[in-house]
């Protein structure tokens, strides 16, 4: 079986492709990175190479398939592993609901990269941190959305918190549920190794 290939822009730890990268490492799946410049050359490169039918990245080539849309890729990887998702209908609803919230957060975050709205932190970050906190407060048995069982959406929310910090818009004080989530993801052995490697590469 060929090694999976993750196609994404050269954006460091930012963006949708990084969530897929983090989750691949969590699942201990070896993969190859294929990078593209995030500039006006991309449409021509994509047209020439035929990387993405949607015109967007990430694209993950795995199991002889070409997968698009980062949340759908995360769901595929979770189902492929037989874990990292809800078990009951209600649990699956919770995971889907938070995934939708995360997607709404990301739309605003991407806009902020160019719009540079002065109220982004007070308005957008506060709104979504409050919403994430609500859902992560529903089960107090563990740090993840579903208590002690991590799901793919926990990694997406982790990435949201990280990306807001990366652009200097992290909340002044993180709520206890989100602080516990971030600490729990950081402490996962595969993620801990990956983040250490990433930090060393960026020095």
C-alpha cells in the first residue's frame, strides 16, 4: 500500500491542512507532505497538476482515494480507525454540532487574515470560545467533548485555539473546559512528539 500524501499550502502551523496533519500523527499514520505556495501562482499550478477539483486544499491521497474538505477527511480517518467519533446518535450529534461551530469560527478567522477587524478578538473569539465552552461543559468526566474519549472534533477545536493565538488574538483568559482540552491534547504522546518536532523545525 502506498504512503498517504497530504497536499497543502506552505503555511506552517496555520490552516486546515495542519489539523489533518495533527490527526494523522495522532493515529500514527505515516504520510508524505506535498507543499504548495499560498499565493497567486496556486490556480495555475493546480490547473497544470490537477491536484484539487475544488480548487482548495488540503487534499489527502489515502487508500487509493483522493479526499477533499478537511472536516470530511477527519471523519474519514476517524471512521477508518474505528474510533474518535460518537457512539450513540446523541454523541454523534454533539460531535457534528461542534464541528459545524468550528467551521463557522474558521470562516471568520480566514476573513480576519485580510480584513484585520479591530473587534475580531472581542467579538468573534469571545463568541466562539463561549460556544465551545458550553459544549465542553456538558460532560465533566473528562477533558474531551465526550468526556474521556477523544474525537476528531477535539483536534479541530484545539487547532482553533492555537490559530487564534498565532495571530495574536487568543482570549486573555481561557475557560477551564477549554484549558483542560488544550492540556489533554498537548499531553497525548504522538501529539507531544509532533509539536516538539514542529517547534524545533521553526527555530
